[in-house]
C-alpha cells in the first residue's frame, strides 16, 4: 500500500473521539480511499498501525463500533464505515449535520439539547441520567461566560464527553484504592528498589508489621501502598544508619551510658513512648555490662531492645530479659575456678551463677 507516512487529523473529530480513535479512523479512511474499496480487514489495519499492538487496535475498533462509526460485517474482522462523506473524504457523525446552525447566538436559560444529541451521547456510552445531570452546569457556565455559538447541541455533546471521561478516570482510580491489611506485603518491584538502595532484607521485614499496623489504625484507602512503603523505609533506614554509624570502634557498655538525641528521633517515628524507653535503660546497661561485650552502636542495639520489649508488652519485660540472660549464659559459659580447675563447669554451677546474677540485680 503506497501511502504517505504522515497523517492529517481533523481537529474537530479528535476533540470528539479522542486522539487514538481519530488516528485509527483516518488510517481506515486512507485504506478505503487508496484501494477504492468499501470494506477493510483487521489485517489491513494492523499493517498500517505498527506503533500499536493488536490489543490496542482492537480496543479502538470496539470503541468506534460502539459509537456507530464503524460496523463489523458478517465476515468477522472485516469492517465498514457507518457514515462516510466521499466528497470531502472524511467521516461525518450521523447527527452532526443536524447540529449546524446559521448564526452565533447566546445560550438561553431554558435551553435543552435535541433528542438527536441525547442519542449521539448514548452512542458514546454515556447514560441519559449523566447527560441531563450536566445540563444545568453547562448552561450556567456559558451564560456567565457570555459566549456565542452556532450550535449549542454540538458544544454540549463535546462538553458531556469531556466530563464523562473525567468521571471514568475518577471511578477507575477510586476502584484501585484499597485499605491495607495485616497480610499486606510490598511487591517485587518495591523490594528491588529498596535492595538497590542498600537496605537489608532483615530491616525491611522488621518494618512491615509496623507500617501495616499504622495505616490500619488510620483507616485510609490508597492505590500507592508500595510507593508509601518505599518512602517509609528510606526514612527509617537513613535514621537507623545514622545511629549505626555513630562510632568507628566497638566500645564496652559504660554504666553512665545514655541514648543519643538521634535515638529519640527514631523512637518518635516508631510511636514508642519515651518514658517506656527510659525505663529500659537500667536493665539494658546491667545486662551488657555483665556480658562484657563491645559494640560500635549501643543506640541501635538499645533501639532493637526497646522495640522488642514494647511489642511484647511491659508486663512480660522481665520474663523476656530472663530468657535472654539464660540463653546468653548457656552459650557463653564463663569459667568458674574451683579446686579442680581442669574440669569443665557443670550445668549445676551455671544455674547457680545465673541465680546469683538475678539475686544481685533483683530480677
């Protein structure tokens, strides 16, 4: 098919149909004119629309058919134009010729669209109820504007088509908004973005319950939960990294240690009570002084400890700490020098030492 690579589109038709359908319509008309035929096949259309996939082409064809502009013949995938002006080589919507007036006039307060206009709106899939609901606003707008027009019916048709499309977009967007639930998980794309940013899998997994619980309590619906989660994790990770990197060399726990200002900023994001965190300082210091271990971020260590205690509940805090101490002494097993220093410490001696530690700090 020898056709020009350029396509000329009627501005009026593009406004009414939309750009994609106007382009497809022009291509179909070109095929008919060049080949001097009355029918066009799907195969012919696809050969002239390499910039669209078949699904996109069929969707636009269906839209033109719903408006009565294109008709499918008995032979499937073969189509014919509904109303066609051969002289001017362009499509003429069936009711447009009746819309044309002679002189420009102002719209009247009691103006009503013609039955042909309502019918044309139906062909675009617009229900009568919606069409009439827009009438009062349409009249008010153009009376205030003081604009004159030769065909208020055509103006009204374009107006309701535009409003209907806006309504469809809003409805479609609203249908995608959902409340978050406790089973919610970020999708693969969101995780990939976070991994590439250097965030660890463990950190992400630890933050998911807190994120979902917060938005469950808010009761807000959204269609961008993954984007919100990415932003949340990036903020939390940046603050956590600031805590983790606050010391170059590991240091032992000091009895006068206190959490930093940055710690409390991170704590506020987690909605954990400051007084609760402060109540955990003493037992935290005592435990790590007894272990004798060194770390380069006591703030980060304390944050995880407070978060753990908060989630378990203050009533179980002492029981949880006992389990941690017991687990630590079971694996650490410090030597107790007795008369027979060559023998390994017995389980009985470990339990005795553990009891002494509890008695010492009144656990």
